[in-house]
């Protein structure tokens, strides 16, 4: 029975691999959203980015074999355990509230433009 419990504990190498993967993924597109398909907050962020005409990559953690490991690595790295976990230009922006807050303050579009995520600079909402 002891092996049952030991199999759930991640080794240092497994944690490091998940962290490296999360970092690689966060830089793999101008905008990366770590998400879960059933999450309403994630859907709100994806909807906003779509409305703004942003080019973004979605990593659906509940569809990834190592999604739980990646989410744990993101929590360790960013301090944010929940999804969505948004990166623009490789920089951590935060979750739904911080993304919407940046939009309301007029800070999101410049970030998206600077990252090259919007092809047409006339995006407005």
C-alpha cells in the first residue's frame, strides 16, 4: 500500500520538467492562456481576446496528460493556482480579474499590440 501513496508524490525532476514546459509554453505565442474547457472565467478571457482580434494560444490543462503538473508548476512560478493564467509577450498578466481590469483601464490593447498579437491596430471595444 505504501507504493500507492509514493506514486502521487512528484520527484524534483518531474516538477522541474513541468516548470520548464510551462515556461516554454508561455513564450510559444504572443498571447498564451492556460485554461480549462469548463471554466467560465477562462471562457470570458478567451471571448474578450477574440473580440479584440488577438492572436492567442490556448492550453486546455484538463485536456493535457500533464495538465495538473503544469498547473502546479504555474502556481509555483506565478503564485496563481487558478485558471485562466494569462501571458502576453511572455510576461505573466494574471487571471481573469487582472486581464479584465487591464482592459477596463485601457492597458490591455497596448500590451497586445506590443506583443504583436493584433494584426489590425484598429481593434476597439
